[in-house]
């Protein structure tokens, strides 16, 4: 910008004043603008000058006046004000005969216009004339302008002139023509073939300006055309090698010298072009190896220009098909860069090493010590980049020393850096741990040094591993107890230690499971309680930690009966806590300690081993997010996932995908039991993915298979149109009770339409037998598998080739479904629903609604009527079609709802239709689901009342203590009622 300003000022100072120009010269205008104290004053000066320039343009004037005004316009344009009214003046100046006018005109053209302006088309003829001008300086102006604002149309029109000028004898003309051709090839890649031969011939020149322009043109040609790339590979490699050798071996030349390095810009341009030509071509790469090795060894690394050449040389070596020795040389150069004092050089070296590690890991491993030192650097960007590189360097052989180095630095690291450092360390330990003892030791160290910086899933995983390592549980609880005494300010460590003390407190006190190298410690029962109490008091604001402490104290009251009274006092202190969760836990736990000693040992026995394989599979996708972005994450497949810590993944359940039970993680079934259906209660209420445990082995759980049926995933259809959501969202109730289903495969029982009515009539009148009607047999129906779940030994009959079963039956309503399939379309099923009224009153405004999972498409036809006659004297029929997109893999499933009026009273019934479900499972659901839903609703009401009470307590400070006592009394009574129901077996 300063150069442009100087040019326009020089021209303005040489031209006399004119009556058509503004009253001030350019210098005076600049001074007036710079003297303005406010933006309004500046706008006023610019507005006045623009008005005078417009007047001069409209009046007309000599060439001197025109280019003087153009100089002012260019300065005004640089200030950001509109100057479009002066565009035509540029064209007039370009058309002038003199060089000074043309220079200002072309300068204005490049500043005021761009390739999108339609006015630019008018200058094409002037450009063509100037390209053929006898004055090389005018030709240079035209080439410069064309190379800056050339459009595609201008490129096609003027490319012949540019090609001719590339053969000129004038050095400056040839150089500018080569640079102009770069713009032409970029705008019109089809013209690349016209410049291939010319670019190759320019590489034989001696002038460095022409050489660097020719190399830039060759680079653009390689990007624009594959044919040009192949041509240059055959004809330019010799020239490039010669240029690089001459420049490297040349003596001191002041014209091209930069800090003692001969023309580093030409060096770098040639190396970049070699990178492009040698990539993927073994012959070209072999021809380049010698000269690249020469540049890498002879270039000194004590100057910044030399370092730039070395870095580009390394990039070229790593990008072509170089020999292994040359790659080792390049990586060693990057290793030297890591010892440089310049942070920028070290940063680019780390970046390059992260790419080079995929090419030659062993060569990068040699610089592991230097890279580890960069992790401790004062510069945050270098630390982060070095940490990512260390993560990529870890393998099975060096995982232990690298992990030790990182953990040792963890204590000294800045707090801002600890989060990234702990995430990498935990990922390394989880990926490469071969034994659980080492895994537990490293995780405890990380939690001890940076427990406040780790994510929750890290200590969750540690708890899962400890629960599955029965031989290491005693060692783990003792190690955690020692760490707890030394590091009481690390939240995640406190949580894991408290959980382990609560579960394995007797192992801590009795030194159970001592390892050979482990030193025994003396811990009394009171000491264990003291540790949990300390955590409870220290983390008064952390609800999760306090809740875990209360649970641990409750379990210790069973393991250490002598401390029960003390634990009761500690727990009772939270009865008036403002947090409802802690208040409820305190009241319930106090009641268990005080009134239910008989059931306390069985109620508080040790938790069974958590399902480690299922947990690791579910964590696999999220764990990859902590890996380095440059290293591709391995694909996690159900059969190919490598689980750490020696955990073998059990086979998946055959019923995992029943009725579109889709999940990201495979369902795990215990090996000690036979294949059994998943807990339908969890499937029905949307609580899949949580294992329900028995006293023996944990039973498998799965993702909710009826999310769509329960109006969570898709809307039901009503007579062919979408209907509103008919059921509340599923509630997580596995915490309240467990239901163990009989282990009976579905395929061994007759076909049953298992129905689940909602709320008031949930499974209360289920028909466990299959209704078969009609007189005409249909043997072909079995082969077509109408329900995608019909067993081959089921006997059916009907009329008109319809298979009829009872889909729903209660004391008031009966629904039959008739099934039929068309030959050649096994995935499509036509269903005819027949509704029969079993009461003495007619049903009016009868509406049938249905919803299906995502993999099924449903189309409802109009019903035959909306009045169902009384006493079964008639029926209403309605047909609908279903298309199972996963026929043969998942059976039919449907949620149905019937609404009608009886004597102007609105009635409704809802059910889940599951053909092929066993009668035993149906009876189990009939027993438990109504209680489950009722319990969930009551618990929601209790929680709402508690939250409202909590808000009232905060608002009324004067009555706070009285309201707390009332809330505690009410909660105690509620707990006693629940405990009474628990002992009687209702739950």
C-alpha cells in the first residue's frame, strides 16, 4: 500500500493544477484526511474531493488531469470509500499513448476492478494491443495487470500473446509472461497443454527470476492436469536436479544471497515441485535421492533460511518413494530441530514427526527422549503437540517406561495441561495394559496425582475392573486406603476408595489377599469408618461423593457390627440435608440400621461382579475420542473388538434384536446359564443396557426393544394418519426391583398373542391361548411364515386363506387378527382386525390405532364402521398392511389402542401385540408390570412433593427447622411403608 501511495504522490507532484481538478493536490488531500479528528470530518473531506473529481470527469480534461484524479481515487479507495464512478477513467488512461498514463491506468485497473466486473471486458482490446507493443515496459504493465485480474474469457482470448511472450529475449518480459501464465492455467485448466513445452524449456534458463517463475508454472500445471504431470515427470526431472545442484554448490552471489544462503526461495520452490513429481513414482524418486541427500547433508542448520530449506527437504523425502536410509536422515534432521531454541522450529518438527511416524516408526522412536522433554516445555502448544506424538509412539514394548515418565511429570504439570495429560495417560493404560495389577496401579497413581482432572468414565472403568478381579480386590482396597491418607483432595480417588472400602472393608481390616511383594498394614474397623467419614465431611458440596459415602457407611454397618451405632449417628446427621437425595438416603439407611437387623446382612451383601465386557464395548466408541486425531481409530465390530485386561467377550444373545432391539453394543449373556429371553420388563419400560443380577450370575440386559412401540421413537397411526403420543416415556425402575424371567426359549412354545394393556388394565386379562377358528385348512401358510415367528408345528385354520388368532381379549372387548400374504412378497402381510363387543351396551365412536417399530411400515385402511354392536351380535372390521423390512431377522410387533364411548363415557384400552411370546413370560409380566408402573408413578409424585417442599424451605427461612422436621417425619413414614412392603414380598 505504501508503494502505491508513493507512486501516485510522485505523479501528482509532477502535474500542474487545472481548473477541472479539485482545489488541492494529492499530498494536500492526504494531509487534510490525516488531520481529521473524527470519522465525520474524514467523510466530509472525502465527499468534497469525490464531488470535485466527478465534476472534472463530467467536464472532461487533459490526460494529466485524468491520471491526477485517478491517483486521488486510488487513495480514497484504499481508505474504503466507493470509487466505482472512476472505473471508466481507468480504461481511458490505459488507452492513452504515454507510459506514465498507462502506468496509473493499469494501477487503477488492478485496484478498482476485479474479474467479476463487466467493465473489465472493455479493456481486453487495449491489453492485446499493449501485449504487442514495442516498449517492453508497456508490455510488462499489461502482463502484470493480466496476471492479477484475468478472467476465464480474457485468458482464452489473450493466451496466444502470453505464449509468444514466453519466447521473448527480454528477461523481465519472459519472467512476467511465465507468472501471467500461472493465472491463465488456474482459470482455464484446459489451456495447460499449451504451456507444458514452454515451461519445460524455461527450466534451462540461467536467470533465477525466470527459473523460479518456471518452477511455479510447472507446479500449477501438475495440479491442473494429469497429462501435464506425466509430461513433466519425463522431461523436467533432469532440469530440476541440475538447478538444485547448481544453486546448492554456487558461490556467493549478492543478488540472491539471504543470510549466507544462495537463493533459499528457489531452493524451496524446486523441492516442492520435486515432492509433487516424485510422489507415487519410484523412478523419479530414485533419480532425486542423491541430490536430496546432498541438500540434507550440506545445508547448515544454524540459520533460519537454511532451516527452511532443510524442513522442505524433509517434507519432500517423506512424501516421495525415498530409500529407508534417506528417510532416517530426514527424521534425524527433525530430531535436531527439536533441540533448537526457536519454538517455531520445534513446533513444525513435532508436526512433521507425527506424519513421519506412519512411514518409519522405528526411526522416530530413537528420538523418544527428546520428544518426552518437549512434553515438559514451557510453551503450551509445544507441550500439547509433543504429548500427541508420545501417544502415537506407545506400543506394547515401551508402554511401561513411557507411562512412568508421563505419570512422574503429572505431579509437576500445569493445572491447565493436566486434563489433556491425564486423558492421554488413561487411554494408554487402557489400550496397552496386559495385566490387571499394572492397570490398577497406574490408575491409582493417576487418580492420586490428578483425580480432579479425570473424567468420570475413567474411575467408572477402574471400579468395573476391580469388581471383576477377585484376587486383587484386597490389594486394591489397601492401595486405595494408603492413597486416601496421602491425597485427600482428589475427588475421583475419594469416590473409588470409598466404594472399595464399602465393598471390601473386611479385606482391608483382615489383610485378605496379600500379594508377595505387598507390605501388610494395620487398619482397624474404626479406621475404615474414619476414612469414609473424612470423605463425607470434606466433600460437603459434592452430592455424588456424599451419596457414595452414605452407601459405604451402610455396608460397613453390616460388615463391622461393632460400629453400627457410630455409623447410625453419622448417617443421621443428613436427615435434614437440603438435598432431597441425601435426605432420603439418610432416612432410609437409618431405618435399615435401626429396625431391620435381620435382613441387613443379605440386603447389604457384596455386589456381584459387574459386566466388564459389556461396559468396555459400550465405552469403545467414546474412548476413541481421546486418541490422537492423526491416527485412525480401529473399527469396533461385535466380533473383532480387542478387550484389555484379559477379558473375553461372551457370545451375543440370539434374542438381542427381538422386535428391532438395536443397540450400539452387543448383548452379553452369562455363560453359566442357557439362552433365555431378555428381561421383558426392561424392554417394555425402556431401561435396556442395565444388568439385573440374581444371587448367582448376572442376567443379561439389552437396549429397549419397544422404544418405538411405546411412542418414543415413532408416532402411532390412526386410520391411516398419524396419532398423538399415547403413553408416557419409559422410567428407569431397575433400581427398585428385579424380575427374573423363566429360562424358556421362545421357539419352543406355541404361538401366543401376548398383550400388555396400559395403566389400569395392564396385562390383567391376558389370554394365554391361541384362538384358532374356521374350517378350511391352509397348509401353505406355514411355509410363508406369516408372523415371522410362527413355529412349524403350529396348527392353524381359517377361511379365505386367513390365519386367525386372538390378539386381545378382556371381559368387555375381543380382537381377532387375520393374517394373509401374497405369493412372492414374504415381507408384506395383510391383516384383517375384527372387533367384538362382549358387553350389553353398544360402543360408539370406536377408533382403532396402531404403532410399529422403525423397521416395519404400516398402512391402515378405513374401518367398516364406528359402532360395535352389543353382546357380540355384530362386529367391526378394519384392514391394514404391514411391511417388515427385516423379514426373517425380526418378528412382527405392534402397539394397539382402542378408544370408544359407552353411554357417553369415554373408554380406552391399550396393548402390545407380540406373536410368539411364551405364556410363562406373559404370566410373569401380568404379575409384575402393574406394580412396577404404579411404583414409578408414586415415586415421581414423592419426588415432586419433596422438591416443592425443598423450595418452600428455602423461601421461608424463619420456619426452616420446623419444615425440615416435618419432611423428615413424612419421609420416615414413607420408608417404613416401603420397607414393610419389601419384607412382605410385594416388590
